């Protein structure tokens, strides 16, 4: 029998993603923190967006934060290689990032 270590990212009592390395789990957790902060900012903009649009936009910006930072600093998006994910997505229990 093998022993397998799994790192689970959990938000509001719901399992969001499972990783095989602590580094990847920490990075994903930090990305979710950034997305939550972006949601708060985006909900205050004077552009009519639905709650779902705000959530999706915040998550995508957080995923590509390096490109956004480069553009905001006056540069061009950084060409990044897409890494092969080593995480298993648990889509059954995924809930929105916003707390009710």
C-alpha cells in the first residue's frame, strides 16, 4: 500500500482543488486571495456587470496577474508557457468565491 500526500485548498468549508505539492497549493490559494480582492474592487466600478461576470473577471485577472501587471506598467504581456496541471479539479462542490 502506498502513502500519498495531498494538499487540499479549501474555501468556506468547500474543497476547491487538490494538489500533489504544497508549493502549488499555496500558489493556488494565493491566487484565490487575489481574486477575492479583485472582486471587491470590480464590484465598485461604474460598469454594469453581473455578480457572475465580476467573479469570472476577477478570477481570470488573478490567473494572469503577471501579464496584467506588465501591461499596467506600460509593457506588453509576458509570454508564459502553460504548465501541465498536476491538480485534480473538484467541480461538484465548487462555489462562488464571494461569501454569502
